[in-house]
C-alpha cells in the first residue's frame, strides 16, 4: 500500500507541475506582446522630431500609457 501511495503522490506532483506550466503560457504570451508594444512605441516616439527634447524616462512613461490604452485625449471644459 505504501508503494501505491508514493507513486500516487509522484504522479500528482507531476500533473500539478504540468498544469501550472500550462497556466503560465498565456500569461507569458501577453507579457511578450505588451513588452513589444512598449518597445516599438518608444522607438516611434524617439524617431519623432517634435519629441526630440523629451528624455528617455518620459518617453518610456508615455509609451506605457499608450500601450495601456490611455491615448491622448482632448481636454473638455
């Protein structure tokens, strides 16, 4: 009976690790897409002549805001 319990626990641990790994795959894909969005937006903002005076941290912040969906909005009174 003890041998069966040891095998069952090992199988349960293996299945748990596989299940956790499968849960992480979509999260890592979304993170990669978001990181690509930020990097390409920073590259675009750096190439814009009107934004040439803005320093890198501010451009990074702007890129994060854009990728989060907080695009430029017109102020209304």
